[in-house]
C-alpha cells in the first residue's frame, strides 16, 4: 500500500514538472514566433511593395500554367467533344486601324448644351454644315448671328443656340406669354426648356437682362399683304363636319410629328392643290414672311381645327365655309420653309395631335 502511494506521488510530481516544461517550451516558441513574424513584417514594410510586381507576375504565370495543364482534361468532359483547345488555329484576320471614310469632319460633343456655345468657323464650314453638326435649324444660326446671304468666313466666331429657336434678352414688361406671342410659339415651350431660369418658379417671373431660350421661336417680321390670297373655291353653304379626315394632299412625308414639330410635312415638287381635310369654316387665311408663311386655318365646329401652312396660293377667305375635300390653296414654300411642302396640323380642344393617328 505504501508503495502504491509512493508511486502516485512520484507520478504527480512528474506530471507537474512535465507541464511546467511544456509550458516553458511553448512560451519560448511563441516568443521566437513573434520575433520572426515582426522581423518578416519589418522586412516587407521596408521594401514597401517592391516585390509586389514579381509576386503578381509569378502568381499569374502559375495560373496560366495550371490552366494549360487542365484545359485538355476539361475539354474531354464535354459530350461529343474531343478537341484540344491548344490545337485550334487562331484567325489570321487583322482589323484595320483606318476608317473607310475619307471625309474630314469636326466632331461635336454629344453632351447636352445648357446655353449658347461659341463656334469658330473652319475651312469648309457652311451654315448648313454647322446646322447639321449642332442639330439646330439653319435659321437659328442666321438669326442669332445676323447673317446676310449665309456669308461666313474662316476664323469667324458664331453663337450656337442649344436648340432650334431664338435667344431673347428680357426687357422691362416682358413675360413668358408676351415673349411666346412675339416669337410665334407656345409659352409652354419656354417654361419646359430645362435651362431657362425664373425669379419665381410659380409665376414664371423673369429678371430684366437675363437671356431666355425660346424653343421653336421665329424671328418676328411684318405681316405682308399678298395678291396670292383670292377666293377661287366657292362657299360650300351649309356644312357639317364628319369627324373623319382625308389626306389634304399627296406627296412624300418629309417630317413626322414630334414634340418639337407638332405637325406632318408632306413634300411634292409638283406643288399640287391642298384640300380641306374635313368640312368647316375658314378662321384665318393670310401670309407672313416667316413661320407658317401663307397659311389657312379651318375650324370644324366639333372641337377640331386644322392648319395648312407654306402655301404659295390661297383660294379661300376668312369666314368662308368649305366642304370636306374642297380645294383651299396650292402647295408652296413660303415662310420658314426650305422647299415645296405642306405643313399640316390637327388640333383637338387645344391639343395638337399626330395627323397620322387621325387621317383616313
């Protein structure tokens, strides 16, 4: 019994000494590990990434090597496939670095223009080409720069509006409505243009001296009397609008309805006659040397009105009643026009409609 107790005491002492030894060894190992780690980190810190490029290149080369080794194995896994991807011939085709176009063109940024931009005329530039580059009407360039006969010279600096229309400097008494009336456009267009600022956003008050962009505005000019206005088509007598509209003329559609072009343009070099799209009463028959030029407006008495613009001859007078299909004038190119065509508008209760949705 005494021997057993003696052995147990010895094992107890041995275990205690063993734990003390292991603890001391682990402690020293930990200290050495920390010292080595600190030395390694200090070394990396001192070199501050000098080896980063080598490490990245080595890593990428290793990945490529692994990929080359396993690619044939992966290829074999696809059903019906036994192609070694490294045996596939590459295409010898080389893309040309040159364009097929020989033309030289000044590129204009597609960024939305929020104001008037200055453009220096270069060799080969014309009013028409500048108009195309900036996406504005030719007249817009003429009016803004007071051009006569489209004469421009190299080095001349032109002012280019952000949209087709007029730039107006506000004077005392101007309002959005008076400006719209002066430039033959809608007040709503001035309000909707995102870069027009107002002193009061609720009343659309303008500050004297500020520049207002008038989208689709037309330079004002005097109304001119014209011998081309003459009643040739007789009064239709008692008429009732059918609510169904016929095509007012024949030709090619040269411009469709859009938010900036509230009508339909029909072009025809043969300049055919223009017909009333439906029965109604003529409320306007006159000529301007700008905008619609010589034009006719017909009220159909059912909430609809139609407008026929750029005529070279007018065959009806104000107050006259016309039947559906009656001749009211002859196609022309008066006012803001670049060639023989009819600008045709349909309005229902004050809202301009796309004629293509109404014409039969």
